[in-house]
């Protein structure tokens, strides 16, 4: 058992990495980096409790450690706009009260979340793609990656004691459909930086091969849509703007009208438009209210609800209670998404209700209708080969994912790896990563009143056991 660290003061000769959430689990990322007496937060996300913990719908890492040293917090740097990286900013900002840094798309999402919580005055600094800037004692450089949302960024954090490459969520996609491809030249150049360690996404470290490209989905989706006799409704993650653009192009190519259904998806399209990620040459979207009046064979709709969320558009369609669309037996529903573990029951319930309506259900088990946004084994090997880090600290995964990523790194001749968990204070130095001790961690849950409350010890234990 490691000694608890009672006083953690990052020195001028080291960089500390201290994840409070997201290491040993997938979701609610909250990473701290410490150097020369100051701290930096990288990402501040949430997790949805899902079917197993319905009373804990929105969860986030307990930031108590950094709240108690808030005067030493230099800022929050966001890598990208997924909920598990940005979702807690509006819930926790009042406790942290520091500047927020993000690239334009992520900044737009963060501002929207803050404004909805009445926090319009929070300083969100919009940083151009690829920019270098300073936050306290840290130099920060955004390095362009590809993922499943516009503007995924890795971070090169530099200090006089050395640099850390924090990958954020990534894959290597030559055809990302929207936005730039990854910055291969910069990634290959990282080997000449004074790196202490690379802190790397482990989500798909147990998946062999390479993750497919977003650009590979147009042809199979078009084939399915052309073969369909009635309406086609496609459910996917609301934030996957590239998938929505692909679907809009499939609609165009198959002579159908396209619209999006569900608040989260409509909002993402609005942000994509405002930040230049919605192609101007696409036909105008048909309003959800009008889609139901068109002949079914002329309709292709994208909607929320791929995880069986109770109030999402698809769940309502499956219950035959959606305001705008009532499905017919000739219709097809495509799940252009993966099933997130924990959501098996609600998704199976939506499938069976759809089938009871006579609707044809197509999932990624039936056809090539989804690609992941995270690196599989061969992608991890490629990036380790490019960067040649002296040490790897896996993050963004359950313990099984972290161990698998560590094995891959060792196989790529990375000299040192450190598999750590939330609360571990990991010293990064030329001597390699070293866990100095552990600080208390926990989770906060959003109560129906809007207040945040610590998750009780028994529930926390059950949640940890569920991760495996
Ligand atoms: Zn992500
Ligand atoms: Zn993530």
C-alpha cells in the first residue's frame, strides 16, 4: 500500500501527473499536471451513470484536491469537446475560478455549457489550431489529431524540467471528412523534443489492427439507404459532425431529404455551422417538424438515442410517441454507433420495440456502419514509433486497457511504462515515471436539485467493481 501524500508541492525540477478521473475508467477525465508550485487542469469531463446507476445520471471526478489549492491553479486546458473531457466545466468552474483555454469548436461548446449555467462571464480563451501559448509555468502547444469530433488536440506541455506529450483522444484518420487530418509532421518531430513521458489514450488498446476511417462509411451507408424502401433513420453520437456530414451527402446521393432530430444533435450542427465545419454546399436541412409529412422514401434522418437514453428521439420513436416521426413497418433504423458498456439493456429494449413495429434494425454487427474514434493496436504502435517517448503512462481506459497499452508500448521498445490510477501522484523526470503516493479521489453526482453531492462509499465501491 502506498503512503498517502499529505503535502504535494510540484518542484521546479519535475513535472507531476495526477489524474483525478479517467485513469482506470473510461469517462470523466480530470488530469492535473504540476510544475514549480503551480497546477494545470487538462480536461474536465463527465460520465453518464447509465442503466446500472440511474440515480447517478451525471457523474464527475471530485476536484477537492485542486480546489483546496486553487490559488496555485493556472488554468484549464481542454483537448476537445466530448462530454468526458468538457462536460464538467460548467458544474465545477465556480469551485476553480480560473481561465479556460480551448480551440474554437471546443470553446464554442464550452461557452454554450457555461452560458446555460449562467456563467457567461467565464474567461474562455480561444486558441487557434496548432498554437503555442503559456499558462502559468507551462508552455502549451496544440497538436492536431483526428478523432470523432471536430478539433481533437493533443498537447505538448513544456517546462524547463522537460516536456510531456498528452495525446488526448485520437486516431490516425487520413480521411476525417471534416477538419484537417492529423499533423503527421509535428508528431514525427516530437522525438526531438525533451520529452519526459507520453500520456496516451488506451480506449482501444485491446482491439487488434487499425481503426477505420470516417471516410470509409459513405459507400456502405449509401448502399443501405439506396436499398431501403421506406424512411431511413440513422442514430449516431450527436457530436460526430463528420458522420452527420456523411449522412447529408448520402441523402443527397440517394435523392432523399436530410434532417436531424434531437436537441443535442441540432445544437452540434449549429456549433459546426458557426465554426465553419458544416459544408456550405450541402442542401438545407429539413426541419424535424416537416420530416414526418414527406413521403417516407424521400426521408433520411439522423437522430439521438444510440445508447437507448430514455428521453432521446429514437427511444420515443421506438415507443411510437415521437412528436414528429411515427415509424412504419417499411422503415429502416441504422445504429451508426457502438454500444457503450452498461447500456446493453436499454439499447436491447429499443431494438425489440423497433422490431415489434416491423422496422428493420441494422447495427455495426450487420454492416460497416460505424468506426471508432480511438487508436487500435497498430495505430498505437505507429505513434510510439513516430514519437519514440522515453516513457509512457497509459490513461483513458479501465485497468485492462491501461495494461494492454503498456504492453504495446513495451513491445515498441519504450524504455519505461507506468500503469497508474486516479489519485496516483506520478513524478515524471529523466529517471522515468515514479509514483510518489496517492491523494484522495471521489466522484460527485448531480442531484435533481442541480446541486452536486459526493457519491456515497458503498455506491462508489459498486461503481469501481463494475469497471472490472
Ligand atoms: Zn473524445
Ligand atoms: Zn474521451
